[in-house]
C-alpha cells in the first residue's frame, strides 16, 4: 500500500496535487477508496518473489563455489 503513495509522490504532477505523503494518502483514501492502495500489488509481489528467488539461488551457488575454493574455511 505504501508503494502507491510513493509512486504518486514521485510523479511530475505530485507537486501541484499533494502537500506531502500523508496528504497524498488521505486524498487517495477519500477520492479513490481504500482498495486503490492495493492496486498493482500482484505484479509487485510477483517481481519480489522472482527476484528473491534469483538472489537466494545466486547466494547458494556462490557459497558452494567459495566452499570448493577454500574447503578449510580459512578465508571465508
């Protein structure tokens, strides 16, 4: 939900529409409804899951390669 406010505040029109982030959140709540805060959350969660999987896989592979390079773990 906070991503909607962040995205709105980063837009070029934000300066004329909102005083600050709290004002932005209040206006979204009043004018567009609570459900607007969760708009776009499915693609964002999909991206987070995908990128998290990549980071985890790369970490595991890197640790495996480092373990092979230094089996006694003197330098790791």
